[in-house]
């Protein structure tokens, strides 16, 4: 035992981590740290950084990726059309292409004051469940609003009324650091107007959601369930205020409840189901998983509209889009050995951010695609739900997620948001205009981490942001 303790400092140095107190200090990058997605990591860091195929795809498989990209990127059209492979848009929808929300495969944003449509931000709708609606909750996670369904669609085909218009206003308030400097945060206030089908239910619950980046989704799907649950158990065993828990959701294909991974509240179990629900809700397109048009019984013109076939998105096209979305590569990190970045990494750990933003996983050996198997990845997420406090709460439960719980969003690629999407608006509704604002919105389980960051001086804040922007 004495010999083991004598070797501990050497071990820490070998890992690039040295500490003389409770605050970790990183003296060098860890081996392979720049390769956020293992051998799938891509080397591009410009405006197209999120649109690259996994680096280890063969030339033949890259052709499949390109086919999927065409269906993801190109607009769908109204039926009937000579473009029979991609017709059936609407009758109600939010956008006419996947890229319309996931701009350059990246992050969406809230609408500007003069925007006609919300485009890359949507609004989820639901009402509180009664005791008689247990089956609806089990399968859908929410009880949809009776007339407008589970999602407000602000665009429509000719002759069909859009469901409404979305606007976001903001009210600002300051947050102060220990050194006296302050940051103005903005609290969003959602407004729905020009309702096309009558009044909303008086108890309607709303949740604004911007489109998240598409990178690395196949790798997240390949993380073993046991590894995700082990993190939840470890967090709860420590009893230090961090208590991530899994969401359990309905799997359409298996017709049973399983672990949720995707979406802002981990409300979808698989990438294929996430895609199918997006086709239905965002573009009004049916699939074999979602075979019915997203029209409520009172929306007569929607129900009467011509469809583009049954289903409108064939299983073949759905599979091509699945392959594309599974294999969108994660960009390599930048400046991992920069002293300021290493200092920021230490401060990230010192504040306890890594307790939820888990740095590293290894994907399963039997991943759905061979290129994604057995990869050492660094997503900086535990894929678990955490209570983030009243400030971020949408007060809209989803399956087992409460109205104040959110899935930890992956941080990989976050430093390239401005390069790809020409903005730095973060969090589920885009309220944070930069990464520092996003940190300062943390509450609930993350309140202690935020309070720690509030003690950082200007130099430390700059180092922390340098680390985050290197991801």
C-alpha cells in the first residue's frame, strides 16, 4: 500500500493531471483527447464542420451517406407532384426540409423580432393528464393539446390555415460575479398569436425548443445502456446533490418502454424514431412508424388534403436518412495543449461540471454501424435527466422527466457553433446569447457549480470559456 501511494503522483502526471489540493490542474492533454469521436473524428473546423461523414467510412459507404444527405437537405414538396420520392409535405408543418431546422446540421435559434416564422425553433404543447389517460402518457409521454396536438405548426399548404404564429420577447436581469462584474441574462416570454383553429385549452403547457446539432448521434446511440445507468447509480451513491436519472420512454418499433436518449428531455429512444417523429411533426410526413397525418379531428382541411402516398417517407428513404444522421462526424478539438485551455479544463472540473457533463464513454462492440463500434468518445454528457431549477423549467413533464428536468446536452463541437451557424445562442430555447450566459442559467442540481463559477475572476472566466470553445 505505501508503494502504491508513492506512485500516485507519477500516475497523475502521466494522465496529464496534477493536483496539490482539491482543484485539479491539467498540465497536458490526455492521450487521444483531441479525437472527440475516436477514429470517426473529422478534421474540419470551418462552416461545414458539422456536415462531414465519419472519418472511417469507406468510399462506398460515403455514397450511402451522400444519398441520405440529399433527403435530409433538399426540400419536400406538396402532393401530388412529379417529385414522387419527396412529395407529401404538410398539410401542417414547421419547415420543408430537415436542414430547415438543423441549419448546416447544426444548432437552431429562436425567431428574430421581424421573423415571419419560427423556422428552427418549435413549440411543444400538452395538457395535464387525467387518471383516465395513463395509456396515452405511456405511449406519448404527454397528453397532446386537444385541437393543436403535441406541436404548434406555424406553416401550412395553400388552402390550409397555419395553427398559429410564434413570437419570443425577453426581459433582462443582471447576475453579478464576486469581482463586481455583471452579466445581463434574458428571460424569454413566449407569445402565440393568430390561432387558426380556435382557442387553446386553458391549461395548455408550452415548451419552446431550438433544433440541436446533429453531430455524433450514432455514437450516442452506441453508448451501452449499462454505462448510462452506472453513471446514474454512481451519482446517487455519492449523495452530493447530483442525482441524474434515466428517462424511460415508448419505443414504437418494439411496442414497449425503454431507455430514452434523444431530445431535450431524452424523450426518444432511438435515432430512427427521433427521425420519424421529426418527419411527422416538423414536416407533416408519414412513415411506417408514424403512419397517420398529424391532423386533429377538428382540422377538416388538414384531414381532407391530398397525401403523398402511404407512407410518404418510404422505409428505404427513412433508412438512408438514418444512416446519414448516424454518421455525421464530430469535429476534432482544437488547441488541447494550450495552457489557457488546460487551465480552463481544471476550472471546469473544479466547479464540478464534469459530474453531469461526463467527459468519456466507450461505445458498444455491437454498435448498429461497424464504424461506430468500440470507439473512445468524449461527448461531455451523461444522457441523464437533471433538475435544473425553476429558472430553466418549462413546467411541462415528458414521460418520466419533470417540468424542471432536462437531459444533459453533449458539449462536443460547441465551440464551432458560431463558425457553422453564425450565432452563439444556447440552451433549449436559445435564451443564452453565449456560453457564459448558458452557465449562469444553471440552477437546481447545478446551482453549486454555477455559484462556484460566480467566484471566478476575469482571467479564470476567460480560461473556462477557452476550454469550452476548444470542444
